[in-house]
C-alpha cells in the first residue's frame, strides 16, 4: 500500500472508532442544525479533528478541504489536497440507522489519486490508488457485470435541502422506478459509490453533492472498472456536484435516461 494511503487508512479508522464509541449512547449527542435538514454533531467535529491531526503530523504541508472546517490550506506541497467527509450520513447516524462512513480522498492538481471509504458499523474498508485497483478489506473488488438497466439495482440520494433541480430529479427517478430492478436511497453517498465499486449496486445517481461526498467513492468506482461522470458524462462531477456512476453498460444507459431531463443549467 502506498505510504500516503496508509496514513489515510489510519485517519479513517481513528475517526471510525470515535464514531463507533459515540454511537453507543446516541442520547448524549448534541445536534446542531447548519441549515434546513443539514445537521452536524460534535461527533462529526471530533472525527474531523482526529483526521486532520493525523494528516498534519505526517504531511504538514498538504492542503486540506474538510466538510466542517472548510478550506484549511490551499493545495500545499506537491499540489496535494486531502478532501474529507469525517461522517458521511449524519442524519442516519443521529437516528441509529447503521449506514454511514468516513470518506477521505487525496487529490493532486485536482485529480483524485487515493481513496478511503470506511464503514465503521461493518468494519468494511474500501481503498484505491489510481492505477492500482480497488479493494474491500484488502481483497480486489470490481463493479458488477450488469449490462441491462432492467436487471440493475440503482442507488440514489433524494434532494433534501436544495430543490433547484427537483423536477429533473423526479423525472429521472420516475423513469428509474419503472426501468430498473430497484431503486435504493441508503443515505451516505460515499458508501453508495463504494457499493457500486464492489457490485452491490449496479449504478448510482445524485444531484447537488459536495466534493467530499464523491472524491473517494468516484476513484473506487473507476479503479473497480466502472465509469463516473456528471449528467452529460463529462468528468466534472466534483465541480458540478452532479454524478452518475456505474458498471460501464449501466453508466451509458443511465446517461441516456438522464438526457431528456437535463435543463440548460444541468448541462453546463
Ligand atoms: C449527505 C449524505 C447523503 C446525501 C447528501 C449528503 P452528510 O452527507 O451523503 O446520502 O444524499 O447529499 O450531504 O451531510 O451526511 O455528510
Ligand atoms: Ca456527506
Ligand atoms: Ca458529513
């Protein structure tokens, strides 16, 4: 394993143990509302602080973009930036719904090179380095062989805070309900992407995500032999926040299905 990925794994596991400990007594946890339907807890903050401590110890010059702290340093030495979601799926976590993860991506000049998504409930560690394949608990993973939307299990995330593209989303969702084997909304985008990488889902789409929701998970998919793009298939999803991912055939069919719903803004 690349030494920088080792540090990322150490940080993700440390955050995971903070999250697991806190999950034993959810009643104790103070919840703050950042904006409508957007929650943060002291657990998100403690997990993020632990991750940042480990990074700064090992790589003091690196840039960091973290959900709760924002842009801490612009991309530092070697143009490297860590992109961190310390607890992806906070709403699930607060409810004791066991589907959430720690997500850490490491980008160089804006291209994600290394990825860790860690599910502390199941002790499942998803890792990838660009060009080196994707792994679940050190075993190689691949996207599913699914090549027909009609056979596909598709993950998604509902709009819950920003409703600019709600009509496009609902149009696509209505189609997906009728054209696929099933739709799921598990509630932690990074883990949904990891599930595409290991073939538990055949594809995924969501609009309005943040870079820390997608950075690590998207590399897992491409390193597992799948494809990711924005709604037009271009590789701009970290900027636009809109992502489609899947096994190669399902990715193509999801793009086709989305095309009729793309407003001018979604095509941009
Ligand atoms: C959220 C989760 C959710 C997705 C949201 C994200 P958070 O992240 O990934 O699945 O639908 O768009 O914001 O806020 O729990 O880190
Ligand atoms: Ca998130
Ligand atoms: Ca989060």
